[in-house]
C-alpha cells in the first residue's frame, strides 16, 4: 500500500505522557497504519490501549498532557503534524471529522444544537446564515432525529443520549469529510439504540464515500461494519487483517483472548489467559513483546526481542514471534 | 410567565428572610458588652439616673419583648433613634446609604474593568507578559490593605500631583450640594444640571473608588482566569477545537460558560463592600453607611447598627435576585 492510494497514513507515530520525575509513559508506540479511501477500518482494544490517544493525535490534538514526539500523518499530500494551527482548523471537521463518545458533555451546554450545526456550515463551508440553518435542519433529518424543526432550538441537556449522539454524527458528516474517526461512539447507549446509530453512521459514511477509523472496545461490532480489523494493545498494533481473514483465522494470542471474551466462552478464555497473570504489566515495555506478560505462549525470545508487525498471509499482519497457524 | 412566578416567589420569601436577619443582628448586637445608658450619661452618672434611663429606653424589659417592640416599630417605618446623632436612624441612613452605594458601585465597576480583561488575557495565553502581570497583580491585590493603598493614592494624586481635591467628604465645602433625589451626588448634580458640583463630586469620588477598584479587581481577576481556564479545557471547548472552530469563537463560547461564576463573585463583592468599604470611607471622611454602623457598634448605639444590617440585607437580597435573573438569561438549564 503506498502513500498515494491511502486516504490517511500514520507512520511511526509516537505519543507520550509525561510522568513527574520519571520516564514518560508511551501511549502510542511507533505506530503505522493506513486507511484506504472509502474503507472502514475497525480498531479494537481494551481501555487504556491508546485508542482515543491515537484518534485525537490524528487531528494533532493529543489529549493533554500527552505529546506527539515523533511520526508523520499523511493526509492529502500533507503531514498534519507539521501544519499551522490555522491550516489544521480548515481540515478539522471539513476533511477529517470525529464522532466523540459522551456527546452530551461535548456539546456546548449554552448553545442550541441547531446553532452548533449551523456554525459548522458557516465556518467551514462559507454558508450564509439562512442556508447554514437550512443545512443544519437537513442534517438533523439525515440522522433521523424526530421533529427536527423543534430540535434545532433544543439545548444539549434537553436531548437523550441517543439523540445527542445523532447530533454529533450530523456534525461529523456535515461537510462530507473524506475521513471520519469514530471514537467509541456508542459506548454510553443501550444496545438497541447502539445498533441503530451504528447502522446510520456506517450507512451515511458509505454513502458519502468517506473512509472511517472505527474505534471500539466491542470486537463483535467490527464484524458487522468493518472492511478490515486491527487490534491495538498498549499503543501497538498487534494484528491487522481483512475482516474475513481476521475472524476466520485470528493469529495473535491477544486477539484470541478478545474473541473468547466476546463469545463468553470460559474455557477458551482460560486457555488464552496467562495462568498467573490477572493483569500483569511488562515492566520493561519497548524491549520485548508488549504482550509477553499476559501471553500463555510466551517463550524466552518474547522477553528480549520486540516482534515486528509481519505479513503472514496476504494483507494479514501479526506482531508475534509465534502466531497461531491456520487450522 | 414562569419568570414572573419565579420573581413573585422570591419576593415572597424576602420578608421572612429579613426577619431572620434582623433577629440574628439583634442578638449579636445585644451580646456586645457595654451599656448605652452608661455611655450616654457619662462617667459621673448616678445609679438612679442610669436605672431611669434604662426604663425610658426599654432596656429593663426582657430580650424577646425588646425585639417585639423593635419589630412593631419597624412595621411602621420607625427604625429607632441614634443617641449619637439624636436623629431617626431612617433619616441618617437615607442620607448615608446612597453615599456608600455610589462609592461601592463605581469602585466595583472599576474592579470589573480591570479584573475581567486581565483575567481573560491571562487565561488565553498563560505565558504571555500580560498573564505574568495579571498573576503578579492578583497576588498584590490580595495582600495589600485597602486603607494603605488609599493613603498611597492620596499621596500621589493629591499631595504630589494635586490632580484631585482634598480627601475630605464627597464635595467641596464651598459648593452647595444639589437637591437630593437619589442621594448620590454625581447623579443628583447631573439631574440638577450643576456642572461645577458634578466635577467636584467626581473629583472626590475618583480616588476612593479607584482604591476599591484596584483592590477588588484581584478576586475578580482570579475568578475570571480560573473559570475561563476551566472552560477552555472543558470537553465542549476541546470538541469545538476538534471541529476546527476558530479560536475567537471557542473563546466566546467558553466565556459565556464562565460568566455565571464571574457574575457570582461580583455580586458577592457588591454585598460585602457595603460594609467592607468602611476603612476607605474613614480614610476619605466619606460619611457613608459603613462608617455610621461602625460608630454604632463602638458606642453601643443599637439602632444604627440594626438599621444598617437591615439596609444592607435588603440590598444584598436585591442584588442576588438580579444575579439569579442574569443566570436565567445566560443558562437555559436553570429555567427548567
């Protein structure tokens, strides 16, 4: 895959969080990732794996106090990490947008949602006041908010969680961006609403032809929506593969654990958990494999040599010295 | 409609609130040691004379009875008589309260004009030179005593530069004060079209008001800075940045969210300064209500103190009502 084809390409991205009087904590470790135009890439990992940090770092806004210390983010022939604040402003939402979790906390509590949508159209699409409002209304309709005329005047606290999520999706899709990041967009919603929202989001993204990085903790969701699936563990991609290959022949021990957990299969889960490691952490991250201390298959070399993300079969990359063989 | 109901309910509660405040004030003043009869008659008074004055003043009755009598008189608009000025307290306060109000209001306006912009500037950019000045200023304003600053200002602007009239009272003694309408000399002189009186009143007002302004800009600055910083780091501000909104717009939205806490600190200062400006009043011989009340406390003069408590309580309740209405206008969440 080369830079010209990809909608967005992350190269050797490293994000660190300073630690008072110690070595900084690495949240995203020299990560490479590229996403094709129109592709939906699922990114799965447990909390603290660096999913949100990665998502925000792509927009050059790592969550404070995190800092991007190295890397390149190729988009549209430019490196987003080397653009001025003003240039970034014109790309955010306009070309790369983000669907955030917990949207009721993310929307400005004192501004009616219609106005928040309309201001996006005014700022990024140069619309005048009335056509911006018309567009906002149209977007509320597109995300299937009931009674959109009335909701235009509603304040965020007057919306349900599901409706607020739809508003955030409307904002993310408003400018038909080429790239959408969905960061755990449905975490706070109940299951039926979750399914509707995801259906809507992927439907609209496909309709617009936007590529999407779909971040979630729920590996099951990715089976429905994603063209490719990646697993992230402690800031590193452990496995990345086209959907069929990923689910039919998972290769990484951590992926197996995630799948076992998703299937609620205790035997399988036990088989893929290190016998005496409930949640041990590799004290010397960066030298050996990050997963060694939880890995039931770990051997001597796993502690000393960091495995590369290697292509095992076509398009199926695994970061493991001893990946599972196809059965 | 909901607003009118709300205001009505608030006004309804004002009477019991005031009664409570007067009761507490009454008990506190009564608990101050000192016998007004002894102070009034002087050191040579006989016990008989003191006893008869006690009866005359009603001091021989029980505390609840005394309080009941005070409340009954209050209902008829009688706030009692000050034995020091030998005038009805209501008359004294009507004259002096506007003087304090005028001073404190202008002082607070100056404090807002200094504190809010500096606070905003330092919240935008923590490393700018303006932010450093603001930090230094916030420290200084919090630690300087107001009467000392008043004396420094007098030294600079009166003694040395001679830009302002002598710090004695509210207007030149040689001038005839304008006929009282509001009791505030600047306003009254404008209403009367008396320019020389207006100039003199402003000249007298500017230094004490500046003193209050410079001192009280400190807390306003700190509050503006901290609530603005909090809002700029909040999820919704970060989301607006994420959405590529221009800095200007993000700041304006954050300011709207920070406004309630800024308004709160201003209103608290306003109520506090009615009595809290007393040292500045003394330095400038202002003859305001705070000075009047302190004299009352020092001389066991009960009624001026209670009258002052009542006046400032009414004023504070009014300020808080206005503040609640401002919240109403700013934040749609409150009206639900």
